[in-house]
C-alpha cells in the first residue's frame, strides 16, 4: 500500500506545515480576536434546513440585533442579581 501511495518503500514524512495551513491558522487567530463569545449552549441542536419554514430565516442585521440584545440583557441581569458590598474591610499598615 505504501508503494502505491508514495512510490517508494521509505517515504519522506512532512516535517513542516504547508504555507496555506500557516496562513489559515493566522487568519483564524485574527478572526477569533474580533468576535464576541456569548457562551456554550449544549442544548442547542442543528436541524435539517429542508424541514425549516421560511418564517424562521432571519437576516444578518436581525441576528446581530438579537445578539446585541442578549448581550445587553446579560449585563443587566448581572447588575440586578449581584450582591452589593455591605462592609468595607480596611487594613492599616504602620511601622
């Protein structure tokens, strides 16, 4: 099988990534810095697009508005549910 694939009994194994893979990794690293991470949603499931109705399809602008609303709501929830500090602890250092 190796002879069929590599035309030699002792094939050279690649020691470096090809330039396209390096460029792709760099592009992914750059794009990761530009996106917002909202969270992991293990209950989310993919579905077959053939069974989806046309009404469930939304535009990119609507999707972005929804994401912005979720982010804002998350921030509001945090502010409303966090426990306010009721005491201040002060340490005084002297010689």
